[in-house]
């Protein structure tokens, strides 16, 4: 029966249930829910709750209004009744089965006033113990008068009615008043500040559930669940911290695990979602797993009473519509009893609950904020619930941590983030630590590390935890390969393929190049499974999926597939590749080795824009393998363009597998003519893709250099060129590039990308400025860039985690490069220890014109060392040392060394603790210089005495145009007087 008919048929029973107790509480709770869900607008509520009217009359008015609004509103009304009425009063009433599936009003806005409506049921509960406190806050802010407060406090009202009257009054006062109320509640809900004394001790059933959930989380997290899951490695034994940084600011320094949900780096106070981004294989899943384990053991995140872990990969397989309550309990941990009481506690204490969602980029649907759901008991598709949780429409106040690959994060998602934390893989020390943990035998560990360090390309690859694991796992193959040591990502994955295949075979059959031919059938079957998975955004495979591709138990024993820990499908075994990159690798093997793929596969694989526009399955893979499941094809049209990252990884592996270096492997596996044809296709696609980027370069503005700002797709193409290891293709591609400046900022450039860039950019015909600001280059990446330094005239490496060690190697190289003239290294980790290297650079290169080392850790001692080089150099025009700790002594040394310079134009010592002694030393520099034009001394400790010295010096210098002195130790009167004396002083 339709909900509308149920309301009409049961009208008398409903009236009795709502009003027979004599209390308006049930009616008002129903109204709260309907307001929150958008079934009633504020005017409807006011027409029902007319002061002085009887309870029965108000209830009849509600029933009349609900019935006239139609079947959807009737459904929501019946569902609200079901939630509100005690079991005894609900006896004899029928409730619509579909009522909880109805969607929210999409047009609701996120102002503070709208939040009062959307969260009304939980706000009523939260306000019961703190109405007086909120009234005082509203009184202090001027939004309420004493009369307003007295009206809310009338003794005829129950505590819940006082809370509702308070919400009604606040709403009539506008958005600012609503903000005061919400801010008060938010502060009261901070850990350790419960709303009232009753909430200090959770109910007994809640504590039992907390213990059960902790036990479940601990059991899931204690063994490494990603690429190492095949060998049941204890997370405690193998976990190694990766480098964590804030995406927006770098001044905070290195982050720990608990800083992910801490206060550092918050950019949106209103948001609840933290994004942990990073490349495939950077360790995001393992990091979350470590957080889960520490919470379960009571060692971290103890401000959170409950932690609910979710895998987006596994949520893909949930096809039923769920409420938030069902999502939590069915997918994480089911309470033994009192589910409603436990869930209500969760709703009442959102700031003490943490949700984690691993692998947002693996969800089939792209993030959108179009479909709004505000009620936690309303059912909706799982991805709709997830998106509403992320943006805060659902469960506002609950902290959420989401992981995703960087390139899959849209600007639409970023506006809903509290902050973004970037996981940048292992530092050199992290690589060392991981290898030593992986190999308990110190002798073996030392040999593996020695082999890595002897091959800088391999060391760069091991910056990625998944590649570091593969190299460590295959240490015997690595130590025995001599000159054939891996250079590319493809090399490393071929090594793990050989490692596992040969461990399944007798020793006599694994000699030479025949190892692949012997296992070709298994490789093709797993390749087809991987290929079909990439094709349909599928990462978890059922027994039916395996059977459809012919994968047998013997193939599973090869350990490339591992059992999926899918909590929602315990009735059947599911499998997944031990890492998503391994799935991409097998898909690439299938493309290279299979004779069943269409000849258009490779061109379409490299034309990602076409895929985004027309849908990847129909254009790229639809022509390769037939699919009889029409329902699946229909759902694939909804698959998201964020699948592009996995297609790019697959394309990169295809490039590497088709390089000349590996074609001997395929001799007995498939026709060599077919392989050569595919290799030519890849080369043509890469050349075409690179040229397309070059053609998009705009013409320079008159008087400026021609610049190319590369997009992330450009970096991917460069990596594909490197994987092919065909220098002629790289040379041909780069010969067409004619720019003065190549900009690759915010492109997720790490050591792996640096290796590829150097391999390709070394073939440029003319020197360029290379800008790599705000990436993850690090010391290892700097070393990878050295082969292309001869074509760089300037290098910009702001905010890249570079230390003194990386600088030593860089300077040793650039001294030999005739064209190199400029370097910018601000926001890194440089100390006095590398100042001698810069001093040597200045002494050696008499064509060097710009050195910018702002925001590092340079002291007076480092400045003195640098000064030795400045005394000799006669070409430096720009010297930037802002944000260090040089002080007066360092400033005096620099000023003295620059007195004879005829080239210095610009000098910045902002924020260096420079006092009047330093200012007087700089005054001597001004007095003698014939080239200096700008001097920056903002944010220092210069007093009137120092400024007077500068004024006297400026009287003898007509070249200086400005001296910046804002925020020094000067009174307003001093500033006004100095301005009159010298117009070139800027305060």
C-alpha cells in the first residue's frame, strides 16, 4: 500500500499515538525530523505549532498538510513516526517499507540557519544541558535581549521544549545568531568538554561495543594487508613512516601520524574531512592501517571513542541502499544488542567519532555534491552516503580521513576539505629503515642497500614503498643481476613476476629466458582478469569473475592474487591483486602478449581525453573483449573519469614492456612482428602526445621569455618515454620544444619522475629554466636530475625537502655546467653545513647571477662562510636570505663582503633578527655600492639608531630606490618622522 493511503487509513490511530500521552514531545520530535529532512519548510512548521492551540488540533493540522504534500512526504512522515514512537504505542500501525529510501531536498543550502534545520533533532538533544550557556553567549553577542532569554526559560517548558524554543528564536534572529549557537556547541563538544555530566560515562552497552569494535579493527590491522599480504607480515615488524607534509603550508615541518587529525594546517574550520593524498604505492593504505592499529591498542587517537574503517574498493561491491547506521554496523562491526541506543550515542557525540575511507580514487563514481542526504537514518546508495559524509551534510562533526591519489582529487572535493596532507613516500633514511626491517639478517640488508645505492635510478624508484618492498622481496635476483640491475618501474615489476613464477617451478625449468614461456597461460589468464577489472573499475573479483577468465586455484597459488578482506560478503571468497599497480602491470602484459586485443587498444590507451569524453569501456576496452552483461555495460557508463590514473599506469607499463630491452622475453610467447607493431604504435602515440603539449604553448608576452607550464599528463608521457628507454624517441620529441622556461610546479614530481625528466630533458637543444617548486624532489630526486643540468640555466626547487646532502651533489655538478646561472631553494632544509658549497660555487662560477635561499636554517656562521665566496664573485645580482637566523653578526659579514660588488641589485634579509648593528653595517654597504637598488629589511629588530644610519648613507647614494623597513622596533612617531626625512624608506 502507498504511504499516502496508509496515512489516510490510519489517521485515527496516528492521532491517538501522537497525543494520548498528553505530552507534545512525540509530535515535536516528528516535526524536528521532517524539518531536518526538508519535508516541511519553516512556514509549514509555524502553521502547525500555533501557540495556545490544542495538541490534537496541531496534530490534525500536520496530518492534513502531510497528506496534501503527496506520497513522498507521507513516506517520510511514517518513517519519522517509526523512529519516534515507543514500541508499545506503535503497535497496530503499519509503516511504508520504502519510506526510508526517499532522498533529501537537493536545494537546501549550507548556511548556519539551514544547519539549524538540517541538524534539528540532534541539536535539540545536545542543547538540553546547556540552554543557559547558549543564552549567555547570545546575550553577550547582542543577538538576544533579557526578555528573549526569559521567554525561552519559561517554567512551563520541558528541557527539550526549551531547546526547541531556543532554536526557533535563534532562527528568527538570522545567520549570525545561528553561528553563535553552533560555535558554542562545537566548543562544548571538544574532547574533554562534554555537554553535561551525564555524558561523561557512556552507556554500558556502548562500552561493550567499543571493545568489540577495537578487537575487530585490531584483527584487521595487525598484518600488512596490501602488497605484503601474501606473506603475512606483521605490521609492527615492517611498518616504516613515510614523509608527511601539509599541502598548503610547509612551515610546520614534518608531521606525525596524529597530526593528520590534529590542528596543524587547517584551512577550513567548518569542514570535517582530512584528505591524505599520494601517488599509487606511496603507502596510503598502510598508513591508515597503522592508525587503525594504534587506535585499537589505545596508543593514539584516544580523543575518538570509536573508529570506523572503510575500504572504497569494497564499498564498490555494495549494491544495496543503506542508511548511515546500516553502513557502520554492517560494514564494520555489528553490535550484539541495543543498536539504536549505540547509534544515538554516536549521533550525540559526533566529535568523538572517526571514519576512515581508504582509496576514494577506486570508487566507481566521481565525487559530486548534487545529491543531498541529511538524515542518518535515510537510506541511499553507498556512494551518495559517502559523498554527503565528506561534505558534511551527514554526520556533521564526525572527523573523516579519506585517502586518494592526488590526480583523482577534483577542485569540487577540495572545497569540502578541512586540510590536505600529502604522503610523499620514503626518505633515504626511510628506505634504509624499511630494508633493515625486511631483512633480519644484517649482512643481507647491507648488501641490498649497497646495491640500491650503487644504482641511483633504482634508489630513486625505492622512494616508493611498494617498489622498495618489491626490490627487498627480490633481493636474490637483485644481487645476482650485476650490470642488468633494474632502472625502470617496468624492470622492477618484471623482477617480481620472475621471482614469484620461479618460486613455483622446479629449479631446472627456470633457467634463461624461458621462465615466462613456461607460465604464459597463467600470465595471460591473470592478465585478462586484470584487464577486465581496469575496464570495469573492478578491483575485487568473485569466484564467478575468476571462472569467467579461466583463472584456477593453481593460478591463485602464484600469490599475485590474495583473499579480499571483505566484511560484507563472508559467504563467498573474493580475491584482489596484492596491489593495484600489480593489476595494472598484468593488464599491460595482456595488452602486449594477447593476440585477442583490437589494434586500436594502444592508441586509445594513450588518448585519455577521448576516454574522458566518451567513456573508457566503450572506446578503449569495449572493442577488445566481448561483454554479454548489458546491465554491467549500463553501469559502466556511470564509471568515473578518475579511473584515468590506473589507465596511465597501465600505459606506462605497456611502454616499458615494449622497449627493445625486453623484446627477447616475448620471442617464444607471441609473434615478434606483432610486438614490433605494438612498439611502433606506442612510440607514435608518445611522440604525438608530446607534440600536442608543445603546440598548446601560448606565445610569450612581448619582453618576456617563452614559458611552458606542463600539466600532469605531460609528466606521465615523459615517464612513458623513460620506461621505453629509447633515446632516439626522446631526442626526436625534445627537438621540437623551443621554450626558455619549463614550469612543473605542483605536478607530484618525486625521485621517479626526476629520473624520467633527466632522461628526456637532456636531449633539449637549448638551455632552459627548470622550475620544480612545490613537489617531492628531495635529495634522491636532486641526484636523479644531475644528467640534465647541462641544459639548465636556472633551477627553482622551492619546498622540496632538500637537505645539505642533496646540495653538495648538485653544486659539484653545476660547477661544470657553463650555462647554469640561477638557483632558488627557499623553503627547504638547508643549514650552515652547505654554505661552504655555495661559497665555492660563487668563487668558481663568475657568471652566476641569482642565489635565493630563503626560509631555511642558516645562522650567522653560515652567513660568514657564504661571505667568503661573495668577496670573490663579481656577477651576483640577486641574493635572497629571508626567513633565516643570520642576526647582526651574519649581516655584518655579508655587508662587508659585498661592499666592493658592482653587480648586486637586490638583497633580502627579511625576518633574520637583524638589529641596529646589522643596519649600520648595511648602511656602509649602501654608502659604497653603485649597483644596489632594493634592500629588504622587513620583520627585523631595527631601532631608530639603525634607521638613522641608513638615512645618512642614503644621502650619499642615488642608485638605491627603496629600503623596506616594515615591522621593526619603531614607534609610530619614529615612523612618521623617518618618512619625512627619507622618502625611499618604506614602512
